[in-house]
C-alpha cells in the first residue's frame, strides 16, 4: 500500500462525532493515522469509531472540564501508546445579538468554543511536546475574523480561539518544541449545525432553498462548503507537509474573507 500522509500519527479529535470533526476523523484514518474520537455524543461517536475500524476508538469527553481532558488523553495513550496531534473541533453556535443573547448562553458558548480550545492546547501540548512532528490544529470560523450581528457569543468565542493558537505557536517555537499550532478558518460548512439553522428558518416561514441561498451568498463562490473541505486543510496542517507552518489562520471559506 502507498504511504499515507499521516502514517505514524495519532490524533485526538474533539467534536469528532459529527460535522467537521467527523469528516476529519474519516480523512485521518484514510491517511494512515490512529484516531481518538471524543465527544459528548456517545451514540454517534461510538458508531463512527465502529465504522472506521481498529485504528479508531471513541472516548466520551466534555471539553470544558479539566478532568475530562486528562481522562481523554490518558485513554488515547492507553489505546495507542503515543499521541502526536490534537484537533480542537468541538463547538456550538447559539444565535443572538448583543441585545438578545442571554448571559447564560454567552457563557456556555465561551466555555465550549474558547475554554475548550484553551484546555485542548494546554493539556494537548503537555501530552505531545516531546513527540517529533507534533501539531495542534484548531477549528475556527470566519466569524472570528469579521463580525456577525446575530452571533455575539459565537464571534467572541471564535475570535479568542483564533488568537490563542498564535500565542501557543510562539511559545512552542521559543521553547524549542517540535510542535506547530495552527487554525483552520471555515466559512459556512454544510454540517448538522447549519442544518439546525435551516430548520429554524423553515419554522419561521422561509424555505429550505432560501435559507441555504442566504448562507451561500456570503461566499463569493456562492455555495456552502462541504465538511471534507476544512477536513482536508486539517490533514495538511497535521501532516509533515506543513513542518515550517505555524501560527497561521488557513481560510477555507469560498473567498468570504477576501
């Protein structure tokens, strides 16, 4: 068999039961990596791990809890001995403008989308910093770069999640660790999260086609992205093809940030 781009890598992928995380898990296994899928969604997480076979395990994981991170990393090491790669993909999106969003909803979004990335970088780095060719890849959003009036908490969380990897990347370089820290910045990707927005739009009297067109029109390429498209970028950043790439934001956004 030809060598895979991720042979000899073992990745822990948060939010791996669905969306971009699940697409990344599929691509990592296809490229030769061992994969630890983590999520609070045990049913879909276990089903995907079973589907992907012996190179994959599932671990129930709450990314907002330090003890849960310690457990997940320990389980990864028990399953595959070493860990080389962390993919922080877990995230939520709760709509609400600065006037409408509740403090509770804001805190929940920050806890998952920002605290989860912080803990993933902190505990992930401790687990992989002595490995050769190690990396951390965070999944951001174009709404962490530009504003979105109906998404106050999401913009705040993704903005912080975009800057934190740069600090971590500089730290790793200064310490001489062979660890790169990067961020993929997707536009609107047709995942379960977007499907929930589509359902909400239909409930408010719109049509499925109109809601999809609204998302698509934000991109010069005039379509939604597919989950495999940011997953392909994650594979690149995790691979040894990107050994001189750290601290970057890699847009996968159909030209939205141009």
